[in-house]
């Protein structure tokens, strides 16, 4: 089956002093999504930014704002990110005690609900919240920092996730994040991914962001 694949450049790898221009450049280059990595220094060993950045960038881009909360007790921030302009809000299964309630609250606030799983978290957690999920994010590195290498064992996990999502009978996006570049993009798409988050391979491309995105597109269709 041929599925549409969306690219979601991660602002974690952009110039923090020029986010607005980065957002506009991503849209000009044809990126359908824009990825925000929200880290609190507790759930992961890094601190990035919050809803204020999402709100500040909303007037500069028509892209789908793809917001990933790598924070403890994410339910505290759902309404704030809805008000800031997030379109998809993804929470970590490992960070949320009342997972179904939090996913339902995301939807109640007008956003699509995403569920993220760390590399060592089994897919079993998805079984009883599948009806509440619009996007599944399979982390292919341990979250916290950009520029990490793809964990090969995650290819099997992506493929199994694809089977579970297809069996649901619903259109659920399957996103991957971590080590996505010209060498791994086709691997994850062949396994069933439909949204690719890429940071350093896009913003750090020697020929610029547009060339970085094009390299991913070329890799995806390579035989």
C-alpha cells in the first residue's frame, strides 16, 4: 500500500534565535508539519521551550503544529498548548498516570491526540487507548537530545505498530522521531511510518534546509 508521508522538521535543531524565519523556511520548502520538542529537565535531561514559543510562531506558519510533550504530568499543560495554537499534542505514555483521561482531554481541547512510546516501552500500552489516539509516535532514540543515532531494533517495533494501527480500521498517523536521515528514512517508511521527524539532518544539511528536506524525499522513493 502506498501511503502519504509527511515531513516534520524539528525546531530543536534550528537556530533558537531565528525560529520565525525557520518556520517560514520550512513552509516554503514544502514541509507539511512543524515539530516542537517540549522538554522539562525532569522527564528528560534537557530543557527547551514552552507554549509561548508555539504561540509566537503560529502567525508565521500554516503548517500543522506537531507538539511533543516530553514532560512530567503533561495533563497540566494541555489547555495552554491548545490556546497557543498546537494542532497535534503528543504525550509520553511513561509520563502520564491517567493516560486515557489525558488523551481525551487533548481532543476535548480541539487538538488531535498523540501518544509517544520510548524505545523500551512495549506496544502493549496502546491496546486500551487505541480509540483515543490520532497519532502514535515511536521514539527511535531515547529522548532528550537531538543528533542521536537510530536504534535498529525500532524497525520491528514500527512494523508491529503499523499492523496494530491498520487493524483498528482508523486513519492513525504513525510518526517516528530519532536519527532520521537519508540513510534511515526509507527503512522506517517501508516499515509503515507516515510522519518523519527530522532535526539535524534537515537544519544541519550542508546545502541548507530545503536540500535537507529534499534528501529525505529522495531517500523515501529510492528503490
